[in-house]
C-alpha cells in the first residue's frame, strides 16, 4: 500500500515557530517522530483559519501559495482525523487518522 504523507497542525499559523516533523500516527495519536519534514506541497493553517499550500524545508515553512485542496490529518477534539479540505476550508472529517503524517510541533 502506497504511503501518503499528510500534514497536520496544532492550530499554528504560518508565522509561528512550529517545527514540522515526519511522524507515525495510530488511532489519531502521534506514536513517534523522526526527522525534519521536507515537502513541496502541504496544507498549513493560517491565522485566518484557512489552509494554504506551503513548502516545508528542514522542518520550517519556507513559502505558501493559494488555498489547499485535498486530504489531510487534522487535529480535532484532541486527536488527528482524516479530513477533506476544499478552497482552504475543512469540509468533512472521518475516523481517526492512521499512518505517516507531517506534524507541526
């Protein structure tokens, strides 16, 4: 099964000092993390509550573009859930997230 890497955030904006790591999530909880994230296109929560498509290098957001479209592991009610994002807004969330994710700490 192909691994899909999603980004997850803890209500941090692009301007925050969040460091992004490659993590393993099981039953909606982070189990372990190893290494700084590197990604060309990840959703990052902005101060206005919308998600933008951003580049992450060495664990830091380096630039952002327009609204994010796609799926992501999003923190909801104390655990990570698989959510659908359209035009930068969370449209729906399913069960607890399982798998690899880029987590902002």
